[in-house]
C-alpha cells in the first residue's frame, strides 16, 4: 500500500496562468493570513466560554418552546 504513495507534483502547463487575485498598484492583498487568537460565546445560557461551558456541563438548556403569537390573541 505505502509503496504506491508518491509525492505530489503539479502537472506541467504550457499556457500562462491567470491569478484569481490580480495584484495592481494600491490593491489590497486578499491572500493575507488570519490568526484566531481566542474564543468567545454569547448564548442564552451563558455569556463567555466559561459560563457557557458550565451551563452545558450542568445540563442547563436555553431551548424553549416556541409560542405562536396567534395563540395568544
């Protein structure tokens, strides 16, 4: 099985490639990398990751029945 594994090599192309992200003077570089540095939660059963996690561990649900406005008239 592993004897069949080969390193990836892109196919050779003869025609020039057009970039999805054309670079022109003054343009924004959309290929910038993004780094996620934290986690936040805003939920009905807890604001903040610690409060939210504690509600989950305690089995506290924020789900409620949907009540139709028509039934209240």
